[in-house]
C-alpha cells in the first residue's frame, strides 16, 4: 500500500471513472487501474465493481473512503508543516469545508487564487460542521465553507452559491422530472448523520407545523450509500445535484413557486489577517464567474 494508490481510489470514487481519475492524477489509465487493483489484492476485497460502461464503489470501498480521506489530509498537513518550518515567510491558508460543498466550485476558485498568488498555499480540510466551527473559533482554520443552515446577517460571512435539491426513490412517475414538496412529505426518508447539515436541511424542507417527517431508523455513512439505499427502496432521500452519481434516477424538488435549494457560505473570524482578506476579496470577485461555469 502507498499513498498514490489511496489517491487513485479517492479520485476514482469522486469521478466515477478510471479515465477521468487518471487524468486528474496525471497518470496513465493503466497505471491508475493497476494501482487500484494492487490495493484491492492487498486488502482482500474489491473496492470498485467494473463494467464496460461504469465504475461503482462497493460497500467495502465506501467504508474505506473516510479513512482514506483522513490519511491524505494528514499527508497534506505534514507537507504544509514542513514548508512552514523550512520557509517561515510562506503563507498557508487553511480552508475547512463541509462534505456537502461541491469540488466543482471550490477547486477552480482556489486554483485561480493560487495562480495569482504563487507564494501562497491553500490547504483544504474536509470535516463535519461542529469540528469546522470549533477549529475556526480556535483559529486552527482561516476560513470555512459550509451550508447556510440559518439566515443570519454576519459581516464575517460571504454567500457563495446555491444548488438545486433532488429526490431519489424507487417509485413515483418515472416520466416526470420534478416533484412538489407537498407530495413527498408523508414518505419515509433515509438520512446521513446530523454532522454535515444535510439532515437538518431535509427536515427543514419537509417539516410542517402539524408533524415531523418520518425517518428510516438506520443512517447512511456517505451520500453514495444514501442514494443507493433510496434507489433500492429503503426510503426516499434528498441530495444536491453534485452529490448524485449520473446513473441514479432523480427528480428536482419544487416548492410552490421556486425550486428547493441548498445555499452555501464562507465564514471567518480573524479580521486582521492580510492574506485572508486577500482570499476573501478574490472569492467576492470571482464567485459569479465560477458559478456560471458550473451552470454551463
């Protein structure tokens, strides 16, 4: 086992394609495929199921993903710590992000910032909301990217983007691409743990003054498992588009007069950090262009 093999697995899981993962990792497809196969052989279980048309992660692989992400984050922290030690004048901006944040949004934004600030490093750290909040308050993180769970005016917050919400289940009108919130409130919903914010967003969307929503007793540990459970009849699930693999059938959720959406924001604490101010300024200037690119 080596770190390259773990990176290959993470990229393949996120992109659902060996060819796209190989391009992302700057290796040939045979190199990536062989690396994944060697790791599977070493661990004694399949991480992906492969067909001529698709690559799908197995339950075993899905169990490994959070551990792989943690190991790779530690690698990034070690590298950045070494850079800071050997070059005390270097600038490392640590950005915490919820698992709900789309990499299609944050990657172009941070890459464009680094392209304009060659002496600045940006370290992305994915974690749950409570951990991100605590690290931000303790100044262990410079900035966090999280779903907006409450509408609160804050001078140290910046709205980022919105994503449409979709319903996944194994029933209903297959010919329809949309569904109204009022028509799904009586269904049973499968959930992930409360730590990322998706469950609270789902409850807020479906809750009425009359009753709470019905929830499946078990909890999925990832968005892909959540979608698989819903697609195979354990209940219904609500997810933003970026967290749904292309092969999973879905319906856009509508309120009476607008699509149901999830909003994201950047938050920070420090107000006297010049590199952080520069980063926030870059975010403000480039958000619209990045969001338009995602939409296109």
